[in-house]
C-alpha cells in the first residue's frame, strides 16, 4: 500500500471510529425512548429491520450484490446473533430496570470481554501480566459502579446479568469477525447488509409474538427508533467492519471508550438520570483496565 493510501485509510478509520462511538453512545438514549412503546424484542427487531432497509438502499445505490456463499451466510448469522440479536434484546431488557447511564458504562467492558474471548475461546493470544491486571482492574471498576453505589440493591440481578451477557456477546464478536469474516476481503457494505438482514429475519417471529407495549407512539419515540435503526444498526455496521479491517479487532473494540462518555452526558442532560460519584469513577477505572489489558498503557513492575 502506498503512503498516500495509508494516510487516506488512516483518516477514514479515525472518522468512522469517532462517528461510531458517538452513534453507539447515543443508542442508550434511543433505546430508553423506544421502550415507551416497544418491548425489548420489539426494539431489537425494529433496529435491525430499519438498519437492514438503510443498508439495502446503500447497496442498491452502489450497485453491489450479496454473495451467495452459504458458509458466509452462516458466519454472518452468528455475527448477527453476537452483535444484534442477543445484545439488542438484553440491553433493552436491562434498560427497563436500569438507567441508560449504567448501561453505557457497562458497555465499556467490551474490550476486556474481547480479550477474554481471544485468550480463552479463540486462544490466539497468550496470557500476560498486563492482560490479567487490566482485566482484574476493569472488573474492580464494575464493582465500584454497582456495589459501592448500591446499584444491585436498587435493581434486579437479572438486569445486571443481562448487561454482562450483552457485553460478552460484543466481546466475542470482534475475534470471531477477525478470524472468519475479515479474511474474506469483502466490502463492509455487503457484510453489514447480510448480517443485519439475517438478524432481522431471526427476530421477526419473536416480534410477532411480543413486539409492542403500546400502540400510542410519540414523535420523540418514533424518531428514536428510526435513529437507532438507520444509524445505530445500519450505517454504523459499515463503519464497524471498516474499523476492524483497517485497525484490527483489538483497536476497533476500543470504540467503547467513547460510548460511555456519550451515554453519560446524554442520560444526564436529556433524560435527567441521576449521576452519583461512583459511576464515573468506576467507569474510568473500567476504561483504564481495558487500556492496560490491550497494552495501550504500560504497567511498571518493580524487580
């Protein structure tokens, strides 16, 4: 690759990285608004269906075609389960009981979960002192967010478990994508369209069974689910595949360093959610732990 192309690719990655962090950070606000008329399954389905529609428009405008590769379909279906289906339901379910601020902070665990999956399931990296220390520090941050602030006593344990499972799915998606999807060298548009479309089809029968809380829909809620689907689940996944391709799965997963900051600001200013001292402190510790586990911050050890 020429130096000019490298510079161009770097700029494109940084732009899409920042845009992804902002859009995904705002997703917790959009979920909160969408839950006024949709069930968690309804939120997950609509964000995938609207996202797929937006992606198909992009695909048709660029005159691209979906690859008829059934193994690729299976792999992207698994990606959809990890990135869209399970987290889409779990985050919405949890946000029926916890604040968008807490959900956004818990999402910052994604890089740590990604490293755990890389080491334990995919076994493509060795265990090091920095990784162990960063992982322990990250979970200590979660303890500060939850226990010190007595969040667990205020909400059901199932909501916290749902958040952890959702983040675990996100973490697994990055090494899975790096191993099975990215080596195919297909365009992000084709990959994202296939993945999100398969996710929408998977969720559709469950949506028919239990999709709506209410049929009274406010303009605010309608705009929220549109933004969540078209941007957060549609265009955002083109950016995500591009980031993984250009920056690698480990670096791409650090987009969750941005999302909690955006989620906290929007939750506090627009939703009027309470913000206690332990939440930003615990969230900061989680981010530092993630950075150490990924080798972005060095820990000096005395000999």
